[in-house]
C-alpha cells in the first residue's frame, strides 16, 4: 500500500493528508478506508472490502472502481 502511494508521490502534501485519513480510518472500527485515487482528485470515497484472495486483502473503490491490495 505504501509503495503504491510512493509511486504516485506527485503531491506529497496530499499524500500526507491521505495517510492521516487512512490511519484515522484504521483506528476507528467500522470507518471505511478512503480511496487514494479519488482522494488525490479532491474527493473522499470509500473502499469496499472484498473477500480475501490467497491471504491478500483486496478493496475496491465505489466510485472509480479501482482495486487496492492491502
Ligand atoms: Zn476511487
């Protein structure tokens, strides 16, 4: 996950803000994780958890439909 963010590292302040949002979501039980792609475009969209595949957690954004692997 962090590697995906670094690869995109075009807007570091946005990435910092995103990580803050991500950590806050991890701490709050039941709070959905934000989508990185949409966040960088200025919208907080929430990722849906999908079934684990081979032990890898996969989530999909409800807006841009991109998959992220945790
Ligand atoms: Zn998205």
